[in-house]
C-alpha cells in the first residue's frame, strides 16, 4: 500500500490581544502621519506664497511712498506725503509743490530765531474756525465738522497732515509780519508806458515812428499786441521802481523823460521745444523820488520783501531733491512717475468722495 505524503500544515500563530490592537491601529497612524506631513507642506507653500505676495505688495505699494523725496535742512519729506501735496495743490504741479514745501520747512526751522514758537492746538483750532466761518458771524460745531470733513475729502490729507499745514501757515504769517515790518509806504516811482510787439524788426520800425515825432500813446493803440494797451495807449500808471522787472528797470534808470526806449526782449512763455519772446518799447512820462504807495502796491512790496528774505534763507539751507535712480533734479523720468501717481491718487479720491 502506497501512502501519499502531504506537506505539513503551517501552524497558525495566535496573536495576543495587545499585538492585535497594535496591528489594528498601525495603519490609521500611518495615514495620520502622512496627512500631517501633507498639511505642513501645504501650509509651508501657502506661507511662502503669502510672503511673496506681501513682499511684492510692499515693494510696489508701500516702499516707494516711504522713501525720502525731498530733504530741507534737517527735515525729510516722504514720497507718499509729497504726492498728496501735489494732488491737493491748485495746479497739481510737482515743481511748485517742491517750492512750497521748501518754504514751509525753512520757515518752520528758522521761526525760533525770530521768537516764534510752534503754534498750539488751540491756535490751530482758532485758525480753522475762522476759515470755516468765512464772512459769517458765527458757525455751529456741526457746520464746522462738515466743512472740515469736506477739506479732508477734497485734499486727500489726513487730519494730522491738514493741521500741520495750518501750523505752517500760522508761522509764515507771523514771520511775514516781522520781515515786512519796515517796508516803507513812500518809495520812488515812475509813470510807465509800454508797447508790446512780436519781433525786434517791428519794434525797431515802431521806435523810428515815435522818435520821428508820433505820439507814443497813439502808436500803442494802433500796434500793441496787448489788448489793454490798445485801450489805454500802453499806460501802466505809476509803479514803484522796486517792483519793475530787471529788464524794464535797466531801461527806466537811464531813460530821459518822454523818450522811447530801445527794443528789449521778454520771454513770455517757454517749453522744451519752443520759446516765445515778445519785444517791448517803454517810455517814462514822469518820475518821483518819493510817492505814497497804494494798498495794492504796499501788499506787492511786502510780498517781494518776503520772497527776497526767503531766497536768502534758501541760499544758506541745504535743499536736496531725491529723484528716481539717484537723480537730484526733477528729471523727466521722475516727473512722469509723479504725474502717474498723482493721477492714481486723484482718481481714487474722486471715487471715494461722496
């Protein structure tokens, strides 16, 4: 009898309860660890993206406005504030804004030398209230609040920035009182007549007519390009010699009474591509070494005295403009960038203003 041989059966290993429990929980733990790693990777990626986006936003929308664009003496003007001032100005002109900020900061810095202290909050409040009241005798708190909110909305300035400008105005007014206190009310004056012409050749030929005996006033009514001169014969009236431009005063000083001057050029407008020059003839009919000025003339003389004083202060103050790419002037690239940014500000302000 043949017996078949069967391979031995494998013996089943009996697992303890503890081992079974470990085996049953091993797979979920592996899945949990994998999920955690995935979540951490995703979080890291999101963080990197957020940092990149934040850095880009900072470089594009924050950093350019934090950089210093103008230094006047010991004070810096940041680009963001400068752009606001350009946008808030009457003409939206960068060059004019540079001049205004330079004047403000210089006057602020020299004010203590003239015994002028920083305006208090109460003084600023009083000035604002006077401006808001205008010609009215009184103004309510609600009316003032509405007026002030309108000022902030129209200028795009913060309350702090607006009040700071008012402080500069108060300082400027006090300085002007001191600087112009000795401007005389009686000054040398001349009775001046002018004819405005478009070319030197035309001016030469018109002068020949006057030198030949024709009346200056009559010829001015006929040929002057200035419409007012056509009506009054070129009569500018009595003018303080100190208020005359250097071009005109150079001729006035040597002109005999009733004699026509030689033609002199005067640039009326200019640009990078075109220069427009007019030519003038002048005549002095009377002179006075001491004549009482009018209120308007006195105001003009005080304004000139203040401007002359300010020019002398600027000459002794370090003023630096910081343009793009290291430029120290308002170059075309910087000006184009400023214009673009101001347009953005203006557009944003118009969409948010009720």
